[in-house]
């Protein structure tokens, strides 16, 4: 096991990484960190604004830097942005960490996010784009994950418990 976070959460936008991450951190008695929050704080603008103003390649470079920094610094529960696993260097860095892929199907995504929130990658035909994103990313989430925890039809508390159980971690 490499040094770094106790738990790293990955998965698509809207799956509940932030909500579940806060609950898991509370149960483990440690800090929670979200790389999307780090990016917004560092850049002084929303992720959607970075996408619009600079484009996806610039955002992905910023994201890669934020993820690598957080993996090196943070010792608690860390949530990564949905597309962070697209980078091969990031996937390699995740090896040896306790990574959990929070999964959900498109119908659950529709219920949770309405697929109409400020999601720059889902601007046109959100259902189809979400499916296409998942087809492109699902195998990458699975590749980096030590465990896969389905979130469909579960409360955040149930998902948090499933994360702890999957990693065999005990509450503080």
C-alpha cells in the first residue's frame, strides 16, 4: 500500500462521490477532500467556466496536476473528478491506493442530476452523451478500482457503509 489517502472515490458525475466521501470520512474520523473543489479554489472559477473559456485539454491538464498533488498530500478520503481517470499517468498513480468506483446506470443519473445541471460535457442530448461517456470510461474506472460499489437505489449512508465493507475498513 502506498502512502496517501485512506480511500479514493472515482465514478461518473452525479454518482455521489462528494456526498458519500464526506460520510466515509466522518465514519473513519479523517478529513475529506475533493479535487474538483481544489481546482475551483485554485482557479477562482467554476469547472464549467474553465471548459468554456479554455477548453477540455486545458482543464484536463489542470485536473491532472490537482489529482497528483492531492494523492501526494491528502491522508483522508479523496474524491476525484469524473474524467480524471482518462489520464494514463493518473491511472498509474492510483495503483496501490484503496480506490472505489461508485457506479450507477443512466436512469439513476437522470433521477439524480436531471442531466441538465452545469455539466459541460452533457450540454447537448444529455442521455446519449452520458451513455457515451460511460462507454468510454467504465473500463477505466474498473481498471483503477479495488472495489466497485453500485449506488443505484441506495441511500448515501448505505453506499458509505458498502464502501467501508468493500475495503474492510472499520469506523473510528
